[in-house]
């Protein structure tokens, strides 16, 4: 059986950049901030029992 995981980057893996009350993708590396909960979630995806 094939397994797939789809993750949305903006607001899920990285902090959303908000302009005019709407989220936008980061335009520069300086605007890209990884959310603190991402590392634990990423590790949980790859735990093989």
C-alpha cells in the first residue's frame, strides 16, 4: 500500500506573512519562520513501528 502525506507550507509549516488581513507566502528568507511545532510533527510522520 502506498502512503502519502501532503503538507501546506504557509501557516502550517511556516509562519504566515499577513498583509491587509490576508496571509501571503514569504517573499524573502528573512520573512520565512518555521513554526515551533513543526519539528515534533515531522519526526512523528517518520516513526516506523
